[in-house]
């Protein structure tokens, strides 16, 4: 809900402001544009834990020398349906954009292709990575691991990252069906937001430094850890994500990298994996209509909304009225841009 004191910026104006901040902190022009559009898209769509909330962390990581904002990804064609990218210690999104033309070419030729990104920093939501593929008519699945902050089911030490999975599919007559969910009980960014706001979490989200259940987000952040969602079921998904995004890509596991020598580092140094499919190869020329049909059945059965529906409502409002920012946050962004 917006407040009378909120500042409203157009998407283009917010992108320009964020791009200036990235450029001020050592990010190349090309990379800064990609990152700014990604962050502004999250803020526009109401994904606030991955919007401008993250800018201080981006700046801190860049200034610590932990991430290379000027990195030029190396794209490798390693098979008829396989693309690899060495992100060279830079951010994931520029690496994905560098590989995208070759990836799409392989999908069109073969019906399916995979993309394996290594030595990359991912600090955003995952849905912006897959949604554009669905807008072009493809089905896309992506997984990324992060910093170790989730204990295995029944364990006492953090091993996994929040390890999200994102999926996108074309849907006839509507925006693509997209979901993006962590394999942890709650996203790490949402824990940080709750800690700043002084709100308790629901039971079952995390443990304190002694491994005891806690609803206090500050206790989770202060040596504690998150729990997998659904106990052993979320645990299996988190482990799968580690295997696909780190072992298969050649990236780092969530607990394998050491950023202790870079004070202020916050961006996980891991890997990301994509599968992109041309649904026309399935022999079903009404695929998007079938997707719309099953989505309608879910709603008719009583589910209030589908994943991603709220984002599109928020996006439409932002496109009409501007993206709302509190005056405080707007001033913080201007200070970063002019530092």
C-alpha cells in the first residue's frame, strides 16, 4: 500500500538512477544497465526483498572487491544443446545475457538446450531470469544456489543456500505462468526485512545459533539459520539445486566459498543452471491453451490466485502511477548515486 508521502518514479527513471549507482561503484556501462533493469523490475513488481532493498548490498560487495563489476563473461559452445559460461567473478545476469543468443539458437535447432553459469554472483529474484523466455514462447526452468544459511533437515550446521527454483511457461490469453520459490521456509531477504522492521516470523522458519527453533529474525541472522520448507521434502530440493547449480556448472557450493577477506561482501559466489524448451517440439500445437486450461481449473477449484498474478497487478499499477518509493529510500538512492 502506498502512502501520501511516497515518491513515484517511472520505471525508466528508476533504472537510470540505479544505473548511475552501479556505474559510480565500478560497474561497466553494459553490466550496470542489465543490473539496474533487473533491480528496478523487482521493485516495480513488488518483489521488495530483491528490489532497491538490495542496493546497499550491491555497493558494499563491489567496494569490498569481492565481485568484479566490469567482468566480461566467457561463453563456451560445448555441445549441440549445451552452453557454458564463465562469469569471471562478475554478476550472473550479464553472463546470462551474453549467452542468450547462442542458447536460443540451440533451443530453436534442437528443441531444448541447457545453460550452465559458473563463478557468478546472483543477488536478485529468480523470476526475472526465466520470465522473458516464456514471453518468447519457451518453457524455462532455472535454479541457483547461494550462501550457506539453511540447515539440512535434522541437521545443526548450515549447508544449503535458500536455493530457489523458478519456472516459466507461456499461457494463452494471459501473462506467462511463472513461479519463483526458495527451497528454504522463507527467503533470506525477507528475514532481513523482518529484522529491520522488528517483526517476528511464523514458527518453523529458522533456528538460533544453538540450533533451537526461533521466531526472532535477528536470532536467525546472528549465527542461526533457516530451515528447509516442508522438512525433508524441501531438503531434497535444496540438495538438487546444489548439484545442478554448482556441481554440474563448475560453480561453488553454498558453503564452499570464503569471503572473510572481503569486509562488506554480501553477494553469493556460486552458479546457476537453466533448461529452456521449445514446447512446439512436444507435438502439441495448443500448448499455451492447455496451460491456460489447467490454470483455470486450479482457480475454479478454489485457489485464490496463481503464482505471479499479484506481481502483474502490482506491475500494471506501477506502470500507470509510477513505482512508489518512500522519501527515505529515495534520498538514500540519491545519496548513493552522488557519493
